[in-house]
C-alpha cells in the first residue's frame, strides 16, 4: 500500500479498539507505522485484536483491559502505556456503547 504519510515512531491509544470503528482506526494507524495501545473492557477481544494487528502490520501492540468510566483505571492505563512505549502521541476516545430501545 502506498503511504500518504507516516506515523512511524508514534504511539496511539485507541479506546474501544478491540472491535468495530475503534479496531478499524487502530488498524489504520498501524498500517501507517504507529505502535498501538488497544484499550477496552473485554480481555479476550482485546488480546485477539492486539495479536491480529501485531501479526498483520508488524508494529508493537499493547492490549490493556480497563473501564473508561473509572478515573483511577484511566490514570493507571496511561501510566502503563508510557512505561511500555515511552510516549503517547495520539489518543482516540472511541469507547462507548449504543443501547437502542424505546423510551
């Protein structure tokens, strides 16, 4: 694939990055060379997405399980990403759910 730009040497955190739009964003950043921290609540989906991106794009990927609604977990996650990668350049706050039901 021709790269329009490079994210090599950059680190991206993608919340909700283990599926749907978040996973697509993480894959796009990885395709441009960024190392990725996938953060989400489900351990199995997070591990699977991390391994898939690592294998497909050859970048460093960290899977972190946490809940964005808990401030202490957010602080711990950010510290863990900094410990692993030494920097944070990009943050995509994608975590969330959509519950469809009649009011």
